[in-house]
C-alpha cells in the first residue's frame, strides 16, 4: 500500500484558463500559502483551512445561519436592516451555515477531493490542450506547501501525457522542488522584491531561500519568472536593476520574465471573506507604468507585460 | 464604417423592418395594397382557366402593373412593393394573417376598406381554409395554441424557398423560355402522334399547363425588369442633374434591359439579376422567407471578370465591396409579411435572410475566394444585422478568410455562425445526394443544410422548418396531456399523471408519447399544406428556373428529387435539465416525492424555496458532468427515435433539428414552473443544445465537451450559443486562442456554434442609453438583431447567457 500523502483542500479546478502558462489550461488551485502578500488576488487561498464566502447580494436576512451556528459566531440585528455579521475568529469551519442558507449567500471555500477526482477533472480538456499547446497548471496557494501531493499530481499527469506547469513563490525545500522538477515541464516562478528585508517585511518571509531555489532550478527546468508590479512596494528602477543583475548571474537564463501590473480584481473576494483590502481605491496599473521596468530587464532576458488580459 | 459616402447615406435612410414583440419597430411601416389588389383582379378575371395558369397570370398582372421604384444613390434596384416603407399582403395564403394585418394600425385608413374586401373575397380560397378541412375542431385548437407545436403552415402562411439563382445567372430567362418552349413543342407533338397511348400522353396535359405557366411568368419578369430600365433612363434624361449619377442611371438602365433576360457578364449584372430573382421568388410570386445562396461561389466568376480581369463592368475591389454593402441594405429594407407568431419569434429581425460562404469545392479544394473576403469585409463595414452569414468551417479553409470570420465575430456581429463541413456534407449523402451535389451545400434557412444548384430548389417550410416545443410537451406529460398553465385544455393524448409514474421509465415513456403526438401533428400540417400548394399555389416562376421542374414539367412546390425534411426541436434543455433533476431527487435519492414536486410546481415554487434550491442545484447540462450528460444524451436519442417513426411527403422521416429561434422567449412564457428550478413564464433555454442561460459554470471547454456527447450526425442541425468575453476576443492573443478553440470544436464533430461577443457592461449601458448604441448587434438565435430593437425581456435573456471569460487566476 502506498503511504498516505497529505492532501490539500482544493478551492477550484478552473478550466479554460489562459493566463497561467501556454495555451488553454486547467488550473488546480491549492489552499494554503506560507506568504501573505497584501495584494494577493486569491486571498481565499492563503489559509489552508476551509473558508467561507459571504455573498451580500444574495442574502435575504432570514437568520437561519444565526440559528444554526454552534459557535454563536453569526449575529443579525433584527431592526436596522443590516446584514448578518460573522465573527471569523469564533468560526470552527463546520459549514452548517452553508448547508442551511437557502439562497446560496454563504459558500464554502475549499473542498477535500481525492486524487482521482482531481485527475479526472484536470484532464477533461485534453482535446483543447493538444490543439493549443496547453495543459495543467498546479497553483495555489503554494504547491510547495504540499510537496507530496504536488509531486504525485505532476507524476500522474505526466503518465497521461499532459503538459504540467507549477506556479510557485519559490519558497520551499529544495529537496521537494527538485523532485517536482523531474515531472514538471515548466515553472512559473515569482520574484517579488530583491531586497530581502523589504521582502520579509511585506510578504512575511525573506527572499534568500527563493533566490537559492531559482539558481538551482534553472539548471533542471524551464522557468518563466513572474513579477507582480505593486505600487509602493517594488515599482522602482533600483529594484529592477538589481533583478536584472541577479537574472544575469544565473547559470542558465530563465525562459522569460512576465511583468504583471497590479490589478484590483481581487477586492470583491476580500469583502466576501470579511477581510480588509489593503489596496482599496487603488486603480489598476496601466501597461505604460511598467514599460520602463520591462526595458531594464529586456537587456538580460526576454520580458513581456501581461498575464492578465482583462483590462 | 460604410466604405463610401453613398453607402453611408443609404444606411442613414434605410427603412429597417425589424420587429420587436411582434410589432414593427419603425412606426412608418405600413401594408401596401397593390400586390393584393392586382392578384385579386387577376383571380376574378381568370375564372375557368387552369389553376396553374391563373397563378401565372396573377404574377404577370402584378409585375405588369405594380409601381416600380428606383431610389436615390442605389446601385442595386427594385422592390417587391410600391413603397420602401411598405410590406405586401398575400391574401391567398392565410385568412388570419391578412385579417390581422388589415385590422392593425399598419393598414392605412385610405385603403382599409378595400383591403378588408380583398381579405374577405379570398377567405374561402385561402390555403388556410383548404387546410382546415382535414382537421377536427379540437386538433385545430391544439395546433393554434402555438405552445406544443407551431401553428400549421396553412395558417401562418409562413414559407421559405431557395431558388436556383445559378440557372438565371448562367442562362438568362430568354434561354429558359427557349428550353421550356422546346419541351412544350415536344409534348404537343407527342399528343399528335398515333396510335394514341393514354398512359404516355395523359400525364402531359398537366405538364403542358405547367410549362405554359412558366413561360408566362418568365416573359412577365423580363418585362418588369425592363420597366426598371425605362424608369432609370427617364430619370437620367429628364430629372437627374448630377453627371455621375446620370451615368450610373444609364448603366442601371443597360443592366435592367439585359438582366435577367440574358446571362450575367459582369459583377453588377450578376448582383442585379440575383436581386430580381430574389424579389420574385420571395416577395412577389408568393411570400417566402430566406436569402439562401452560396454567394461567394455564385459571384466569383463575375468578380473575376470585373475586378481581376476588368474585361466587363470594370471596378476596383472597394467598388465591389460597396456593391455588397448596397445589397445588404436592400435586404435590410426588404419587408416581409410574417404572421404575428413569427414576428414574435424573430425579435429584432426582419426575416430569415442567411447566406452561406466557404466550404470545400467538388474538387476537394478550399472554396474560399476573394469574393468570400469581400462579403465578410462588407458585413463588417456596413454593420447590418441582415443578411446573416453562415460559414462552412474545415481545416483547409484559408487563414485570411478565417481571420475575417473572427473579426466579424469579435466585433460583436453575432455572425458568421459556423457550421461543420463534414457533419453537414455527410448528412446530405444520406438522402441520396451524390458526393458532388453534397459538396454544394448551403443553409436553406438559419440552421439546416440543403443542396444548392441548378435543379435544387428547396421548399423549406413544408419540407423542413416548423417547430416542436419540447419543454411544453414535457410539461403536459406531467399532467396527463393537459395544459394547466397556458390554455387549460387537453393538449395531447392522455398518458397518465406524474404521481402515477413510480419509475423514471414510466415518466420517460409518457414524455416520448407526447413528443410523438406533437411531431405527428406538426408534420401532418406541413404535408397537408404542401399538397394543397401544388394544386392552388403553384410557383411557376421558380419552377421555370429549376432544371428539374423544366425537364419533368412539374411545379416546384411538389417536385422532390432529393428529400430534405426536418422539424425543429425547440426548448430542449429546459426539458432535459428537468429530467435530470427529477431522476436525481425523486427516483435516485428519493429526497422528494413526485407529489411534492408537482405541488411545488403548481405553486410556482412559492413556499417551496428550499426545495427549489435543491432542484436548481442538481448538476445541469453543459458542465461536462457524467450524470447530467448521460440522461441528456439519451433524451436526444429518444427525440431522434420518435422522429424516425414518421414518414413525410418526400418519402422519408424528418430529422430533428435543435435550435431556438426567438421562441424561447415567447413560447417559454407559456410554460409553467419546471423541475429544473425555472419559474412559470421565465424564458426557456435559448438555443438547441446550449446549456440553460447561466447554468454552464465550467467555461466554454466544458460546454463543448458536454455537447460533443450528443451524436450530431443523428440531427439535421444542432445550435450552440456561446457568449465569449469581448475583452478576450479583442485582446492580442484573441485570434490564436479562438482558432485553437475552433479547431478543437471541429475535432469534436459538433454541427454548429455561434457567438455573442459583447461585455455585460456594454449591454447594460445600451439598456440605459439605447440612442448611443444603434449599431450594437447581438446574436439572438439563428439570426442577429440590433440590441436596442429587442424588448427588455429579450435583452435580459441575452445578458443572462454566461459570459465565458478568461480564467483570470480566479
């Protein structure tokens, strides 16, 4: 019998994804991430526990969630017409409120799926992968947080001749990463800030492990570096000059760099998770605002702006 | 933008005939009287003559006397009516339709009395009264509800046709007359032979009448075209002051003198000749919907002469595009006389004008040519909803043409709709077309393939067309054939009440019986109408341009050389999703009893909201889910099996064709609450095998996977709506991704796909400020419409279709 591997919760297996690797892809979103980037547009994937969305537009204030909650974590004021409030600290993730909600205003985030379920859904769009040069992207959250799972999924996908991409912050054990690299066809590898202190202060971990991993990974696999360009965090020439130096110093060049200008599409999710959004009111960054960084990196490596196509 | 100042002006003053909720959007639209007056006059004057001769003289009387029009700026001239704002009446077809129009606000006061007199004069002679004679009162009542089936063709008067333009362009009508005269002379000579042989000779009598009628109409058409020639010259010589326009008018005069009497020589010839044929076949001889033609193939030889070789009617490529723009505006202005039910069924449109482009030639090579590109360029530059375009997709199709198809779709025109070359080609082989014939296929209406060519007149509405409303049949199957939500009458056979169906199979069986009853009721109406048409509503002009009719002496309304029958299945997904939900919650999980469900449905789910949520949450068609898909595929197989039991006029079984027209709105409103969670009166599913609006949660690839499980080759056609994100389509990689999607679509062996590309934001903005969005076009069903011409309700159903966007990292 094979040893039990630690299975993550899955928030979504999203078919027809066009921005996380080449061609038409299916993205497996793993729940749980060791970083806490304040701009994260998938905030539901930061915690590795079951989550809860509240869709205010669907709520009819019936109060059933209040009645059913064993932790008394939900309150609803009868008279002022306001919506029910959730005390997330008290929540024990029992999901009774979700089952009780008649309108779908409460939605469970994260699901326990078997490897078979995940595989079946991941390869459903095979005819589209072959035509478009697409495949499956393992994303999150952070796949390296569940190394056995990621390895197993990549291995199974390769048995089915699927192109596998792994989207990672690079923060994890080299031992894990190197094993996964045997099966992955491509890594989408984030670089966020070149200054380790600044990196640690904002996203919660230093960047030295990440940079070491990237140095080693380029020897084994095809890597596309992705840089989220965040106003007030890393959008300065010095940061990108240092990044260019770093990329130049690698043993083998990365395939390309993709600059991802800041966008605020994740804001709604923060509301639904009762989380504070740190970039409230911040407009989407325009292509022109990152052109100069592209120019800096271009001297070293092929650089594009994109990833997200919706403007 | 229109390519020239001329077409800009023509577009600005185009008298659109779009309807919304059954009424014309443009309030100046009115009924004309001349056609009705002239055919009545002739009917009275020809008493006692053979019926087909009376039909021919009726058309001749119209052509000889109807007011003819040449409008400013026009390059393609001629109308089927005395004024461009008017629509004609066809009092010989349906009494109800004529009465409805005459009594409506569209009939001007000054002719109302005369129109009513004409309407009443014709009543006993109408197709309608003749057809009704073969029905019981009860049956008629059921057929007239327009709820389980569309009203019979003899009541709606709705018909369509594909005339063989090829013969007119290649031969000219004078040559046709010679051919027919030769047949006539031979026949008369044979009658003089001895010894007398009754078996050989007597069938000639009817043929002789038919041939004589054909010659009468061809001569009348030539004379009518030449009236345009004289008028153009009169304007040029007496009234026109602009020298350029004077020259144009003289050229028009020359063209109308020769067309359609002689073979076409240049592109202007061909366009004008084709237009004259269209007017007579679709608007003057009788009303017939459609604008079906392989236009790129038809026009290419003349394009070559005029644009490439410049040896006759020389012109630039831009001038050719301008000519196509002019044609599109003529079609947009062409007013048809549909019955109210069909006006409601095509919201935002005028009539079903659909031409076909692309495909594979008989020699196996790609059929796309420069004319294909020009037609697509003109569609994009002039931006009219009509005529719509179908594109025959195959791997060999040239990329520059596919890019143009993409550009039209990405711009949001809603067309071309795309049809699978091999699925459609193979289908025509089934009824005996040779491989060469089958290569020349086109869409005869919005969805169905048929053979085009010199002897391939398609009689669509009595051979194909017509609707069976599957979701309504499903609903009455729950109530012993009774319709408790719209008519309160017994609408089908008694097949038991839902509470009695203790197994899923029993429910299935009752439903299948209602389907069988419905399809038989509908097909019977078509066959009866067709039989009557041959005796009273012959179409000698169309017959005269069909090689088969000329050869055999038969009228085109009756001749069948290649059967091509189908009947539309409409509102399918509402029924199939309901079956899935019932199977799951009542028969498998036993969470609810049938009695509980029926109680909730009759309460329109009110007071049963939790239960409704459960039924809504059962997995739906379009998500590549094995449970829902298995039942749905069986459902389609059942429909195909029931259709296969029927035999039609043309000797074979009709195939089902899945689509929606605008019926999903109008007939949807006649259906009570359904087990898929839908409320009473809500729109039903909007197209063929498309997922219910908003029920496809897993994106376009999952939709295609689900849909590919249906065996499309058992169906005459299978409509699929996809709404793609405007941002995605218009982004840098839009074309590449779409090509990958289309290539996979082809591999999956699907019959059809069409796209709506407009963002929800854009559509909602157009609802707020319609005056700013006159050119925003959307795909409704097998046709496109200007969004602002649609009723709010219809607009909302379009917005509700799931917008399939890029998977932004969720």
